[in-house]
């Protein structure tokens, strides 16, 4: 079974549960275990030849453009251990959401809580059997570049895995019931375990929606993230916040006040 077939099963289960979620394939995960100058030069060379000049230019601006991911400076075992930890934390999300609700109520903040998005990562017992055409293309490129002598002895620290799938709640929909997402994960596991594949479900955080027209600094959301991390032991931070409408903004309002929603994000495995 390959990632495309897993995605089809995911879509069928989402449709069965009638959840307002879109499934997005995250594509190949390029793992470069070292992070020294030579490894960085190798990474740049790979991406330029694999993705072309336009994507490479964005990469130089620290932008991953398209459906692919990069992990640098950690061995594969450490990345998989981090995925296991995040999946274990995600089991506690109903409890964490209740703590967040209580914190918001205590501070009398005009915030509503939505789930941000979810990640499904597949652990294959036989990685060589769990590949997409794009992964095979990248692996072939790495083999060719190794034969060309581009990597010296560094090729052993470069691997290609699949980055999983993002389950993205659709815009302008009510909050997704997380236990139903968990049930989809369990059902998916029961259907693919015969193919020696294991499912790990990661909750990627919450979205705090602010009531429009109310003057509250985004620092309040950042304080919530700090307190939530302290009370649950899960690492949360406000990584970004979406702007409200530009028309009708009061004089003196700043970007930190004229915001619509804030991403209360948890850690990522790469």
C-alpha cells in the first residue's frame, strides 16, 4: 500500500463521518541528519536540482513552497521519537481544551476555541514499500548525485520518507469534534495494519477567534499559551495571528490589536 492509497482511505472515512475536513498530502520528507556547513551545501544542491530555481529561491528565504518537507540536524530515530511524543500528547487534547476554556473564562476574554488542524503520520515497517512517484524520483536523484561524487561520504545521512497528511478543517465551518477525528485514526489503523503500517495522529494546536471590534492586544493570547504550557506540560506558542478588516479601523490601532484570530500552535516533529 502506498501513500496515495492511504489518502483515499482517509477521504472515504472523512466522508463517512461527514466531517468538514480536507485531506492534504504533505509529500516527501527529506531528512538530512547532519547540519554542518557541508550538509547545508548538500541540501541546497539537492533542492535546486530537485525542485528548480524558483522553489530553491523561496527555500533560501526559509519558505517551503509546495508539498514537501525538510528535517535537518537530527537522526531519523529522533524524529520518529518526537512524532511518538506528539501523538501521545494529542490523546490528552480534550483535557487540554478544557483547561484552555477555563483560562479564557477566568480572564474574561472574548475568545472562542477552534481546532487548528491535524497531522496523520504513517510509520511503515518496510519504508521501501511505502513510496510515491515523487519520493522515488527524489531517491533516484540522490543516487545519481552520489554516483557523481557530489556528497563524498555524507549520503548515508540523507534519507527520504513520507511526511504524512494534513487534515485541514474547511473555512467557515463549526469546530471539528476531535473524538471523531480520533475515531477516524483508529479506523484507518484497523484497515492498514495488515500492510504493516502504523498510524500516528498529531493535534497541531488551536485557533483563538477574537470577537470583532474588541480592543485586546495579542499579548493576551501569548499569555494564554504560556499558562497552558505551564499547566499541561505541552509546548504551545502563538506562532501567527490573522489580521482583521483594514476598513473602519480606529485611529491608533496597531497590528497587535487589530487581529482576528491567533494560532496557538504546538510543537512540530520537523
